[in-house]
């Protein structure tokens, strides 16, 4: 077989710009190996790239900032053919074609070997989501400083993963959602206090629960709510921006006016957990899922050919947790 099926973003636009095409399977080259993709977790950053909001991305492009699969042709003796691997970020689906295909040619430096018997649809839900959640909690200092955590955008896949990880550490978790019907998913993930985000400030409701405010805020909504999160967190607490559900840029942001004295504003980017840097953390996540101590929130599993429907669901906010595509 010399051709494969791929979901190609042919231009910027709505979900309909994703087209299933027959493409030549890429030839390997030095420093890159061919991966037979077995599962792909979808991310809102791919939605924004599809809409034309990712600087430097040219079309047509195979999207997908993560995937799991099996090395088909290797140029790396440490990752021989037959090795189960995961890959995230490193400009996948942006500077070069990503995971929305039956095969992906990927830099060896991105490939994280994984030994597991988890089904592909479960393994595919883990890499980007749980590495982002784990890294964000580490940046907030939660392993060393348990306390009260507010997650803005709690029913996103990263939000649910972060809630589960934090609750397992004994941290008291509150989380926001815009949809009351999703409150049960937050509770199931370990959230103690569910707050409905109606677009206004949460100060009154937040301080009724925690008069001094949360010690930490994991900000996944992004531009629309960062300023409010800085007002909510206790003085000296930390806000970590790890998501961009409402966009990437903060217009007219004045740091001295917006950040209370002593309060910390930081960020986490999952690009810091690519390849070897994230491999150990991913292995710990996989082990916890295998042991049943973590239960990834998979909203639904679709075929790669259903990619347009998957993006429509993401864009309409009809997803709670992770969407997974299976090429087979």
C-alpha cells in the first residue's frame, strides 16, 4: 500500500474545509520516522488553526497536534519498528502534517515510547490532555502546596483531567462551566464546588465558598476571564494560563493595573512536555489509568472519516471531555 487516507484542511474556514483525501504515504528521512496512527485526540487549538488563527500555518495541512500509534518505519534504533508511541506538539499539524491521517511522518525527538495494553481510544485521550494538566498543576506548585484550586473552563478535557489529578492529591477543587447540564461530569471528576459561568464576575459566589479566594487558579478559558481570575485569587496566590477557549490574546492588558501586588500570573505550554521531557510523566499517567486510579473523560469516539462532525461538535461546545478519532 502506497496511499493512505488523511483529513486535510484545505483552507481556513468552518468544519466543512476538512476533506478526506487519498495521499501518498510519506517517505522517511533522517531524523524522522513513519508512525501508523491508531488514535487521535482532538484539541481546540486545532479548531483555531482550522479557522485561520494560527500564525504561519499554510494550507492545505493535515491537522493534529497529537497522536498515538505504532512505528511503521524507523530511523531511530531507540524506537524500532513495532514500538508503541505517543507524540504531542513540536509544531505537529502546523509546520508539518499531524495526526489526522492513517500515517504520520514525525520527528524522532517527539516520539514517546509507551508500553501498555490500554485500548487505542483510551490511550489516544491521554497525551496532550494529561501532560498539559500535570504540567499546569506543577507550575502552580500544587504538589508541594496543597490548597484550594479553581479551574476556569472545567468541562474541557484538560479541566476534567486537572480536576481528577488535583482531587487525587487531596486538593479542594472548584470549577466553572457555562452549561449546568455538565455539572455532573465535574462532580464525577472530583470537583467539590461547581460554579455556573454566566459571563459575569464570579466574585460573590466564589467568596461565599472561600472567603479569602482560591489559592490557585488554573485558567483554561483564557483571554475573556484572565482579568477576573486575577481579582478572584487570594493575594499572593497564582493564576496559571494554560488554555485559550476564548482566544489567545488579551487586548489592552495593563499588568500593573491588572495584577494585584504579590499575586503571580504565569503560564504553561504543553510544548515543554514533548518527547523525552514528557515521556516519564506520560508513563505515570498511563500506569494510573491502568490501575483504575485515573479515569479519562472521553466524550465519544468517532472515525477519522467523521472529522467534520467532530469539529462541529467542538465548535458548538457540545463536548464534555475528550473527542477521539480512530483511523481504522
